[in-house]
């Protein structure tokens, strides 16, 4: 915290504006159809994006990664269930690139002249944070899930982090390769399911005899419920 500057807190003593840090404001918002692994193009920028998603009721989805061309972030890689498609809503938030141009309001800059807060921009509020631990493993992983309710807010956007994966290669003639991740699926306007889903399911000559593949990353997940 600096020796001088501006700090704005709410009634719960939570910091809303700090002139040392740059708030993330809404940069883009849209709906897209996702099939298996899909890259959604976003405005190319050096500024790191943060993607919030609003899933549908028919399929699991997960934000796998952000893509770059050179030094610019220009895409969001989103997964859904193998050989399926779904329509989702999404929003991208970034540090403020330019002022909103409003005729009145509040602008806060840091000591480097970078825009930290602009009252003419749109920001999201964290409504709740949920910690989720699911069972990993070769076959049981796909059946494990946890349902999360948020009665105080309807049809919010979500952040699910960090990334996860589980790879299973089954021997056979041919063999079979399954890749799964943890994602979210809408249940109702006030609840979602966080669970494993398979997004790769293909025939493969590997592994051969004596070379099974069973590995993955099954971290404790954080589901952040956001009010845009």
C-alpha cells in the first residue's frame, strides 16, 4: 500500500479502488457456439484478459487457456464435451486501455500515469467463492461432480480455476484415448454443476502392450460466482 494515493472501501471494509492497482473493466462481451475445443477470437492486446463464462444447461464447458500471437493475447480456448456443441455467453475483462470519455465521473491514475479506475467503465463484483475437490482417477473421474447453489443471484457469470486434465489410454486393437477436464454446466438460474467431462475420445495405436497411460492434474478448484 502506498504512502499516498486513493483507497475506496465499501461498508464491509473491502477495497474497491486502490490507486496502486489497475481495476479490470469490461472489454468485450458476446455469445458463441462451442464445439469440442474452440478458440474465440478477442481484440489483440498486450493486456492480459480475464474471461467470465455463462454456461448452458446442455453441456459442460471449461476455459482451457488464453492464446497469443506474438506478444498480444488474441483468443480464449474453451472446451466442451466430445462431439457435441453448446451456446455460451462470455465476457472479457482487462485493465483499462483508455478512458471512457464520459463528461463527468471519476478517473483514478497511478504514479505511472496508467488508468486504474474509470467510473464510466463496467466492472464485475465477486458474489461468492466456492472450493471444490473432485475425485480423480482413470475411470471414476467422469462420474464425480459437485452442485453449487447461489440463491442470491440469478444467471451470473463464472470463473473456474485452475485448469485440469486427466488422460487415459486404453489398450486394444485399436486402443482408445480419453482426455477429460473439470468444467461447469448450468442446472438452474441459481445453480451449476462442477464436474469432469471428456473432450477427446479417439482411436489410437497407443499405448502398446506394457505401455499404459494414466495421468493427469486434479487440483482443488475455485468457482467464483460473478455479478456483471
